C-alpha cells in the first residue's frame, strides 16, 4: 500500500545543502503497523513530515513515496492538499498545543470532513460525534462543543486521533502520540490505535523513541540513527535478536529490557555521547563515533545492508564478529 | 567580539544612530552658530522658497528657515529629553517599588498607571495650559506625566523577572532589604531595557511636543518650534508649501532615526526578540 | 463568568472615579480660585464674586465634586461660561463629529493594517514583508497633523477634490462623510503603521504553533489554514494594541480637528482652553478620559470572546 524508496530529505543552508534524512526504504501493507524508533535527532519526525509533504520551506525530499501506486514526491501543493487528511492522517506529539484553542473540538474534527467530502454542517457534525464516540470520549454529544482547554491531555489526544481519522485515511502516521501523556493514559491510547488499525484496516506508521511502545504495537520495526535506517525487520525478530550495535544499545538503555544477548548483564546502560547533528555526522557508518566495536573499515563507507535470517537486515559490517 | 560585530553589521542601528547623531549635532551647533539669526525679520524675503533666501527659504516674517529648523531641533529635543527623564524617574521608582513590595502597593501603582494612560499628553497639556498658560513647563509636565505609567509598567515587568533570579534569592537570604536589592541588583539588570524604552519614548515625546506646539501650548514665540512652524504654515499652504513640508520632514526624520536606533539597541540587548521583528 | 464581569466592572468604576478626582483636583483645587483664572487678572471684584457664586465656589470642595459627578452621570454638565449654553448641548453637537471621525479612522486603520500585517507575515523575510516594515517605520514617524496638512496640500490645494476643512453638518450625509474622509485618513495612518507591525509579529507567532500544522495535516491549504486558524488567534494582541492606541487616537483627534477646522470635541476643547472656560474643559477632558477607559474595558471583554480559555475566569 505504501512503498518508500531511497527517500532523503535535505535542507539548503548558507554553507551548502545538508542531509537530514538519507536512504530510507520500507513497505507497509494495509492493516499492519510499522514502528520507527530512534533517539531524538535521528530524523524520525522529519521523515514523518516528508511523508505528509509538510516539510519546512527550506527542506526538500527526494526519492520515491508511492501511496496505493501514486507517487507523492514532486506532486504540486494543491494535489498534496487533496491527499493530506483524506488519504493520510497524522497524529502529533503534543496534545496540549496541537489543537486550536479558539475552536470547539467538534468543529475541529468536522473541518477535515467538510473540506474533503463537501459534507454539510449537519452531516459533518454527525460524523464528528460518531468519531468522538469511536475514540472513546464519554458523553461525546455533550463534549462536542467543548474547547480543548476543557479536556484532559489524554482526551485531547483522543480528539487528535479523531481528527486524523475523520476521512477514514488509508495511512495513519502517529508521531510520538503517547510521549506527552501519563503512563496509564499511554497504554489506553496505544490500545485504541491497535483497535482502530484492526477495525479500519489502515496502515499505521508509529514513530517513537520508546522501544516499549513499538514492541507493544508494531508488526515491523525500522531503527533510525542520525538520519539513516540502521536495522529493519519484523518486530518479533528484532526484539528477539537485535543485531546492530545501536539497536542493542537502545535495548540495554531500556528498563526491563528483553532479548539482550547473554553476558550483557541486566544493568541499565546508556550509549555514550549523543546523536550527532546533521553536518557533523561521520562519513562512513553514522554510529562509528559511539560504537564500542568500531574498526577502521567502519569509517571508510556507509555499510551496506547485511541480510539476517527471517528478513531481518542491519547496516553493520561486523555483524558476524559481534559477541 | 560577536557583540561588536552585530553592532557593526546592523543596518537599522547604524542608520538610526547616524540620523540621531545628525539631529543631536544640529541641535548643539544651533546654540553657537546658525546661518542667520532665527529671530531677525526680513520682510523683503517673506515666504521665499528654498535657495531664494538662504538654503531652505524663509517664513512669513522673512526669517531664515534653516536657522529656525536648527534651533527648533534644540528646543524640541530639550523638551522631549527633560520630559522623558522626568517620566522615567517617576515611572522607574513606582515600577521597581511595586515589584519589590508586591501586594496592595503594586495594585495601587498599576491602577494609577491605568488612570494616567487615559490622559494623553495633549489632553493634560490643555488642562495645564488653561491654568498656567502655554510654555515649556506645560509641555514638559504634560509629556512627562504620560511617560510615568509607560516606564512604571516596563520597569515593573522587568523587575519582577529579576526578582525571580537566583542571585536575588541569595541576596535576600543574606538579609538585604527590598530597597537595597532594587538598587544593587534590579536596576543594573533592567538598565539596558530602560535605555531602549527611553529611546523609543524620546521619539514619541518629540511627536507629542510637536503636537503641543502645533496647538500653541508648547514653547511660546519667538522661540522657534517645529510644531508651531507647521501651525503658522497652514495660512500660507498654497503660497509657500515648503513651510508646511520642511518642518514636518524634520519631525519625521528625527522620530524615524530615534525609533530605528531604539529597535537596533533592542536587538543587541535582547537578541531573543530578534527573529520576530 | 458573572464573577469575572463584576470584578471588571468594579475596576472600571474605580478607574473612572480616580480619573474624575484627578481632573477635579487639577482644575478646581490646584488653581485656588478658578474664577480668577477664568476672568483673568484684570477682572473687577464684583464680577469675580458673581462668577464664584455662579460656579458654587462658596461651597466646600467635596460638595462641588459630588455635584459635578452627579451632574455628569445624569447628563447635566453645567453651563459654559463663554457660550452661555449648557455644556451637554455643546458636547452633543460636537460628538456628532468626533465620534464618526474616530470610528472612521479605526475602520480605515484596521482595514489597512490587518491585511498588510498578514501579507507581511505570510511572506516572511521576502520583499512584501520588507515593504510593509518600511511602511510601518515611516508611518509611525509621521505626525498625523502634518500628514493632514500634506493631504490638504495635495487633495485640496493641488487636485481640488476636497475642501480644505470645515464640516457641512449631517443634513447631507455624503458631504459630511466626504469632509471627514481626509481627517480620518490622517488620523489612521500612524495607527495603521503600528497595527500592521503588531499584526505581522502576532501572525508570525501563531503560524509557528502546532495547531496550524494540525490544520495543514487535515489538508487545508496555507491560505485556508491562515484564515480559519491563524487569524482569530493572532487578533488577540492586535485588539490589545488597538485599545491602547485609543488614547493616541483621542490626542490625534484634538490635533487633526484643528488642522481641518472640524467642529468636534477636540476643537471645542481647544477653544475652551483659549478662553479659559474651565467648566467646558473639565467636562470635555472627563469625557475623553472616560472614553479611553471604557474602550480599554471593552477590549478586555473582547478577549474573552476571542479566547475561550479566558471565559471561565
């Protein structure tokens, strides 16, 4: 349903073009969930904005994004507006600021429906009520005319989901949808997303820095580091046998982690250093500066994809030598 | 170094500074030298257009317009300067004290500021002029009074922020009283902001002074004043349009220069605001 | 909501009261003998005494103040010394000029400034933006009375499209509006310059908000998102500044009415000052100050309408 090939995002700066996201490839089928995981600065959000065609003015995407066979890269703005909200819905991280404070939630949900489907006020309002019920807001009929500030964070995120689902899109992108929420609310929102995917049969791209969130929800996982994918495969495989040193580092930094290779112990560890900014990334393997297993050859060129059993792949030249 | 570079490369600041310097220079020079006497009446060159009598022509009494404009700069600037200084003194006193004491003192100061805002300089100048007649004092009081609430609000808001800072907390726990803290910590930290505000208020005060003398409640004749020159020019609008154009241009240039200088200074003192303007 | 309204109303009443006390102090207590000021130094003692009696100066100050305040509230503003007519009548005639003038000026400045500010923000750091900012810098620096003179010079003296001043009265509404047009433009320009700037920075700020991205993710075009989501939220600071500017508008009206010889409140005040008619001055100044205070109060209320978060209080 969605096929992304060699997607890169660059930004023009006074000192020349700068790559933010490089060489992303993945496929997503309807009814399935792809988790994209990585620390902040790994280019996850930029990737999501590229899929939406909502990159900042100075940024450009290249490569190919095919949604149900239609190429999105290079589409004029007017055509993208007909796709956004209609065929792709997006849920944002901050439910506190992602809703317009001066508009009732009902109006905000109905707006997309009126815009894309030329529905009248009444019909759009009925749809909004329907959606509000579907995302689990109690007494939805009464809450329809509430303003965002009258709702809790979790309820606002439910409204955000209702907005994204308003036109029954085939693809849903959720960028850190639970990061700003309490832990108990997080689980409820993830449950809701899972239910909706199963029920409506859409494809979901779930972006998170939290492996726990990905593990609970995603069928497949893509691990990003410094703007580049470093490992991909089914979530089951990756969570059972993380291959890339970065992925392993992420697992070791996760409380109550599972699937850690023997001998690694059960203490929480952090990856030394931080994600390099665009422009300061190493030229070979992007993880070279922080990797415990780095050798000279790692810095020579970007490592190619190394296939592993079960369709899993990792971008590391030393996979076989790793403990 | 980087601060210096910002100053050098800031076109608004440079242009504004240049115009302001020119204005100040003209005003100062006018006190020792003018091309002709600004009070000498020469009926023969009455309403003469620019270059026919002196550089910029002559007014309805045949006085040299260049000289009148130069001395006008001095008069306008000195009234504006004294008024803003008075307003700043009163406003900063009230504002910092309100921030230091909070509670009802703050409430009273802010209410008074609200009330004073309802009396623009022209309005209070007319009241005062009705009592003591027009003149420099009337203009200074009227403009000064309107500046008090402006500075009170700005300095209160800025002082409140300083009061939240750690070093003030340290000073308080060391037993320093609100007055000492205000003098030693608050004032030095809000001084930059006050200078920026004063520059902008100076521009507004020049506008207000021009308005007052246009109405005849500012400096009385024979002291040259830009505003009254404009008022006199009304009678000869079609015969001598330069009389209506040049003094206005002088006011606009002076205000433009000071405003640009103020904007530039703000950029340097508060770089956070920069991207927005 | 009701509690909030009550609190605001109390603050309004207190501010109005303080303003009236300030005026009374300046005009009736500070001078010592207002009658002497009104008649000048050469007045004869018996005329002075007569005027003192007429003004009620023989009675204590608080009684005079309360009388004045009560009169002002009931529309009885006293008798003008120079015109020998009730001030209320004078004021009513003049308001019919000043009020439409101010209204027209606000209309013109808003109609100019808001689109300019939005255009500048939508074209941030591009030529249109720089152009609007330049207009703003220059507009702020131009005194409105000088701009009025320039307008007369060009449109009356040179082109002959408008008369140079005066007011034909409302019997002929078209002529009346025509007479108010140039003064209103003169009054509107500096206001528009400031408002355009405020609108620009406010729109820029709201454009960066997350909810604008949400709106764009629904598929709304830039333009529609700007209209439906940005404008309303960006208007809040704009309305604040409009309220604060009303005080400058009042000052400007006094000046501009004198440039265009419009028989408005400003001109009345100016004439009263020349004749030292303290009764008229006291009433008109109170009216102007009250106008500014009430407008700012209304602006406060307008927030609640623009920003639902403030409705609960």
